[in-house]
C-alpha cells in the first residue's frame, strides 16, 4: 500500500464508508460479500469492488470458500486502528456531544424538563432534519433564551438547526393525550431535568 495520501482509497465513496461501518459495527464477524452488501445497503458488484480495494490496503482479509468469498477485518491493520475505528467512534458519539451542549445551556432552575425527540432521537434523521427539542418550563422567555444560545453553538459545530417546542407544565398536562405529546413520550432522549412521565404525575 501507499504510505502517503492513501485516504482517497480507504474512504473513497459512500459504498466504502457503508462497508467499513458495517464491518466495524460487527467486528469479529465473517461476512460473505452478498451478506455484507445486504447489511451495508449496497449493491453486490459495488461491495465486491470495494472489498478488493480494502484488501490492497490491508484493511480486510478475503478468504475463498467454494464459489464464494469470506470477508473479515484485519484487526492488525494500522489504518483500521489509527484512522477508521476512531473515525466511526467519533461518528457514534456525535449525538452525545450535541446533548452535552444542550444540557450545558438548558440546565437552569426554570427548565423543568428538556428532551430530544423526533427523527434524531430515533436515529432516522435526513441531511436537512432539524434537532427537535421539547422543553417544559413555566418561563417561556428563559427557555427560549437558553435554547437559542444552545442553537448557536450547535450550528457552529455541527451545522444543524435546533427546532424547539416549549410547553408550560399545565399545558403539557392538558395536552398529554395529543398526538404530539404521545409521540414525544413514545420516543425521546432526556437532556436534563425530570423525566416527562414524572412531570405528568
């Protein structure tokens, strides 16, 4: 393999990223190319070509078995250990870092509860999805000021917009059977304050 400027080969396109993410997620597992393509959500020919390139870099090992080929990570690979695995670890921690910023700004005495909900909480967001934040506070202005400060920091670091909804405690209780509140209760990630279920008691 080249020892300079080889990242284009290692991380060259969407299929390569999907294949590597799948292999790292299921570290230790041996895949057929067909199964790897299924799990990575990519075409069989595309994955086959990608795996060949990754083998040239020493990132994967390919073992012929009958008419098929088995693929596994080369866990001794320098590129895997120093670049690829840390990269996916940082990716995996992105939401946690966003929540830490939200927590820093929203942990005030006047905010009763704050949660992330919607597509981001479900892990189904698209490129243009906002970060939906639901806040329970009896001081609307304080809550908006706090989330505005959080939004500025998040946009600067992640280029993502925060879309807040603020309810008072009484408003939450009066609307607890609404479609919006029920959907939030069904799937959310707590940022700070009380659990929503406790606020509703």
